[in-house]
């Protein structure tokens, strides 16, 4: 859009400029095609959907379809829906003061039609940004027709207007986002009465309030989200409403570790300390992502509710918190999380898993420990081979042992580097680790991998762990 257009203040000036607003679906379609021509990302910040979800969204927008996204929790459904607003024009003209964003050239409410009739080309216009053309609502049983569509305003009736007059309406969310996008999350949680009002508005554009039929040809693209289990359950959603959504798009969790890690790094809101660099080894990021992958494959966890990507994000932040705390206490000059910090993710994981209880109850902590052990073992096997660590295991077989702790300063690990044959060579396989913090976390990773391969025993003594033959 040309910047000088924003200086236009009347309908006549807008008409002379040659600018004409487009229906919202055509506007979205044109902006999508422009991004495709420019090879720009359609929805910036969305990771893992390039080959699956995004092509379906592109087809839906090109076809002008209402969309519903089905997926378990933590699959970025809300984020994808909100990102769709970025395909709207940055600014669009409306008749000034209109509650429902009327097109200056085709007003639909009585107030704006009267304004244009009285003032003609001098009718004032305003420019609204794309944020004012997007609204969303979380569906709950207490959401009413008045919330979404509107309600008769008794004060306006008392002023002398007829009930059938559109000017007696206090508009709800959907009319107020006219010429934009309306999103509703967890669609099946709406009551049947509200669902009926919604599908009638989507198909017929009939706004029915308190028995009075008022036709408002709203220009709205509807987008919704739902859990597949609720959406397919009979009685949770009425069939006619299902039919009104033109396309059903199935979301999913990241299918590769790299995607999970990229989301984890992008979404983490951990406040970094500028005076201490943060160094997180690649293998530790893989462990955190693998824990979530293991949870999604576990038959001990209710997969119908899903295991959100937020598990990985929160676990990452919990481990960083424990590492920062240690660095501050020990006056270290860097923040490097270790394997011994993984205990800090128990609280951040437990509340996000719904267990499938069999004959007897199981403790959350036991399940989380199994998930961590499987994740560490699989990550270890991607980096190292047990047979290459025979000099390390031979050292322990001679009766020696090593103690580690999530509170020990990194300098305490330096003795092990000199005393344990082959340890430094093993660390070199993990990366160019030269700082004490990185070598400390690499040492713990090697010891824990050997323990999980049953080459070393591990005893817990309070907050310390002792590895021995």
C-alpha cells in the first residue's frame, strides 16, 4: 500500500485515488500469491509444517475456504491461526466511527448508509490496521449468542428505535471483525444453541437476535481449532456446523528432533544474563527433545490429550535455571547445563502428562525417570560407542570412582580429565569442548551413558552421584 493513501480522509478522496477495498478472501488470496511469487515464508515462525500443514493452508486461502484445525494440545494451532492475520493488508479504509468496519463504497449498517446518504463524498473515513480485523474467542459453555453475534441494547430501544432496526443492536465479536478473520478455539465446547447461530451466520449471513431477523451480509473468514477426539465425538458438535467448514487441516507434533529443538530455542523466554555466556551442548538439547519424543511414544501416557511442545520448552528453561543458579553460587564465568541438572525438569514435566493407569497406580517421578533414561541412552548411542570407551571403564574396574553433583563447580571435574584414561579423547568426539563448564557436562554425559549401558553403577548420596564399577 502506498503511504500517501493513509492521508486520505474522505470518501471522495478515496474514490479519486482509484483505491478499492477487496472482499477479505480475495485480499488474503492476493497477498498469499504475492508472497509465493516473492518466495517469502507464508507464516513466519511456524516450524515443522512446510511439507504438511502449510500447503493445505495455502490451498484453503486460494479457494477462499473456512478452515478448522484439528490437533492435540501444543501443536501451534492458535499460533498458526493468529499468523493468518499477517496476510491481511496492513491498513484498510472504513467509514469513520463504524462499529463493524463498513466498506466506504458498500456500507451495510443503517448508520453508515445514512451517513453516506447525508454527506455523500464528504463522508469521513478512517484507516484501521490488520490487528483490528482479527478477533478470537476461546469456546466455553458460557459463551452466548450475544458474545459472538450481538444483543438488543435496551437503551437504544428506549431512545425510540424499532426492535427490527439494526441500530438497536450491540454488536458481538463477529460483526465487529467484519472484513476480517474470526477464530474460535476449542470449537466443540460451544453449546448447541451457539453452534446453530454460528453455522447460520457462516452460510446464510443471517444475524438472528431475540427472534428478530436482521440480514447483515458480513464479510468474515471463519477459522477454528479443536481436539480431534472432541470434534469426532457425537453430541459435542452438530453436523451442520461441521459441514460449514470447507476444509479440515490436521496438525501434528514435530517429526524430527531438529524441528523440536528449533521450536524450543525459538519459544524459550528464558532471560539471559549478559555478563555470563550461555553454552548449551548440542547433545543436551537433543536429550531434552528426545524426552518429549519418548513421552509421545509411551503407552503409559494418554496420547489422546497429547504431549505438548511446551514440555520441551519448559524443561529447557528449568534446566537453564538450575545451571544459572549453580554458576552464580560458584562464581563461574559461564552457564552450562549438565546431566545432573535434569532432575530439575521433574516438576515442569509432571503437570503436563496424563498417565494411563493400568492395574495399579504408578508415580509420575518413576515414569519421568524412565523417559529421561531412554532419552539419554538414545542420544549417547548417536554420539559414542561403548567399545570405544574401554579405557574409561577399565579405570573404574580398578576400583576407582567419580562423584558428580549439580552444585559442584566446573573446576572439580578437571581432576577426572587427568585421572581417567581416554576421557578427554571421548569428550573430543562430542565437540570442541575447551571450557571447564563444557568439559564438565560432557564428562557427566559419558559417565551416565556408560551407567545406562550397565558398564558403571551409580549411587545417589543426597544431591551427589557416585559412579563406580
